[in-house]
C-alpha cells in the first residue's frame, strides 16, 4: 500500500527510513505492505537515498489515487490543517504527530474522517514513542478514567533533573539542554508549558469525551523554579516536575492544568529523569497504571507514526470508532478554585504573621537560606485563597507550587 509523507524533518525522515528498513517485518506482523511513494517538503534533499520521491507540490499527493494513507509531520497549524483536511475529503486516511494541530483542530478533523469513511490517527502527538492513546481507547475500555497526569515534555524534565540532581541553576540547565539538542534555540513552547498543555488537552479529550482547547487550560511553565524551590522540595522528601493533569469531576466538568508540582519520592513519576516522559492513568477498576519511555526523538516518534499507518492500512474503507464530541461551554473548571496543598516561598521579616494567617503550617528548611526567607506547606485550600491571604501580609512572594498525590 502506498503512503505519502508531508514534512521531512526529524520525525518525517524517521518515518520514511523506518518504513524502508522494517518493511518486511511490518508486512509479516501486520499483514500489510507499506511503501512510501511521495515525500512533500519545500527543501531539496539531493543526497537522500529517497531523493526521487520528493515533491514540492501538494497536488502530487492529493491527486494520486494510489496513495491511501498520508503522514503529516510538518508541524504548526497552517498549512497542515488545510492539507490534512483536503486529504480526508479526498478519501485518504491521515496519521499525524502534530500536537498543535490535534489540540486545536482535532474535533473538526475527526468529523471529516467520519464523514468520508477514513481514519485520522495521532498516537505520536502526545508522548512520542510511548503508546498511550491506543491503551486508553482499547486496553482500558472497561474503566472509567478518573484522572490522567503526566510528565509530557522531555525538555523541561531534563532541565528539572539537572536542577535536582546536579544543583544547576535554571539558566545553566537550559543552556545544557540546548547544547545537547533537547531544547530548541527558542525553547518557549517547552519551558512555558505550552507543549505539555497541548498534549494533556488531547488526552483529556479522548478520556472524557469532549474537546478541550489549550486556551481554556491554566498553563504555567518552569521559568520561575529556583534552586531554593528544589531544596525546599527535597526537605519534604519530594521533587519538582512539570505536570500536566486532567481530572473528571462530572460529565459536564473537568479540572485540567499544566504547572510545576511537588511530587513525593515514592511516586512512580518522581523517578522519571532526563528527557524521559511518563503518563499516569487512574481508572476506577485498574487503579493507577504508568506508561514510560522516550517522549520524543526521530525513531521513537516515528515508531508510533508507522504503527498508526499500519492500522490505517488494515482498516481501509472502514473506520475505527475513535473520537470525541465538540467542546462544551463551561466544561473546564476555574483552576484558581481547585482545592489542594501548596508549597509557598516568601521573603518576610515577620514569619509569625504568616503562621498566624495560615495556621499550623509545616515549615521547610534548606542550607544557607537567607534570614528573611520563609517556606512552608499550606493546608488544603485554593490558589485564589493562598494569593488573597499572602496579599494581606508583609511578604514578597517567591513562588507558589502545588502539591500532588501522584
């Protein structure tokens, strides 16, 4: 069966190579013979072993009736959305690794796939090579998924690992991540939490049945995390991770957020280091299960893409039941009102006043702390309440970090 690939960057080139390298094995295991016929890219690749397959004209793919499955690894929203839409309307199934596309346009594209009796699959859009979408839809189908929480961005996890293990500053850890190729020259989408936010939106849409748009989700990155915060977390027997989580409150309401979180060392998520990712799924029947592995990389991500391509080939001219409903009004609850504990770090000359307002708090300690630095754990309360109480006190806020039960 002929396949076309749109975008020959890190992931797209990995898809082409993987299909070529493992063609016989895929044919034997999945009973389908895959062959790449077109590769769309605006650049020239004269030295590529697949040079004769390249085209700059999207219509070469759209108008080729022999191409039944199209892979989209272009990234970005445009023209990816227009190209994917056109392919679905033309009766071609599409496989994508594009988390921005799926998080913003997933509902529309799934509807197009349904209307044209084809498939739109995107396992690689959430956790690279880690299988998570298919397990939620198929393997955990007997469960009511209650909550999903994950370390969904390898760049931020690498940075935080260096801060925790090697006592690096955020700036030094970011520079090392860029040097090692784990962070882009412009790391904004990673360190500000945008990438992880898009991924948890996709998982929440799948698990709970209604589209969740990234702009409706409270999102906070790791740029405010300091060596002081890491040390105070250690005093609690915990580490700091960027956690994206979604929790079902009712059929019409969910809690969802992406923000740094205190994770106690006994948690399965606490030991996830460097560029690795992990996703915890909490089901009513199975309890907690964790999916772990490399969340990015050429062949790790290509592995998930090619698996989806093979699935589309097997399901030619028939749809897999897969998708979610359009977004509901007021579906996402106000993060500021979520009830949880927080680790708070402030500068103050009156720690007694802080204790008086917050009650019998747990006071945290670290070596070489300035005399006016005070860190503590709040009782269960909302972020809005924490900020309101702090505003009434003679303090300068250093950081407020949520504490989880994962």
